C-alpha cells in the first residue's frame, strides 16, 4: 500500500510505505518464523504473530511459584518447631516470631496470588490459541479465493 492512497495526514503518520504485514502471510521472501522454521511459507515480518506459548509458560511459572511458596512455608514452620519452648524469655525469640509472622504473610500472599493467576493465564492461552486457529482458517480461505486459476 502506497502513501499516495492515503490522506496527507495519514501519509505523514505512516511514512513511506504504509503497510501492515501478517507473520503468517507469504510475501515472497521465504522468511522464517521466530523458531527458525517457516510460518507456513510466511515472511519474517512478525507484526501480528501471536501464540499461546508465552501465556502457557507464564501459567506454568505461576503454578510452580505457588507450589514453591507452599513448600517454603512448610519448611519455615518445621524449622521453627520447638524454638519458643527452648528460648523462653530471650528478646531474640520475640523478634524471630515477628519476622516469621511477616514472612509467612508475604509468602502466603505470593502463593495465593499465583494460585489465582494460573487459571487466568491458562484461559488467555486457550483463547489466543482458539483465535489463532480461527484466523488461520479464515486467512487460508481468503488466500484460496484470491489465487489465480490456471
């Protein structure tokens, strides 16, 4: 698309040439996608390339972090067993209890947030995957309609 077809103000905004590229559409350069393979014969222009991968990875990381925080809380509780009974009257025991309570609140908050975030991220990954699948079908049908008959 040339800027000649655009109103002058839009031509200033977009510059020369004004274009939108889809990562999955072949522009004749035989480019490769982000994983090194071809994007269905597509170009290396990745303006609208979207996959569920990053969202799925983020959901997995949130789940793992939540499990890790739960484990850390358990280890901390085990490490503090019997301390109060053996150190009654020491100021350090009271300070240690205050610090432990603070860390338990923080780790519990991270655990809870990660547990709540994981299903939301998985939902986004699923939604994006479904949108990508629908768009792939729609674009392939559009390309078939535009291919010249031989």
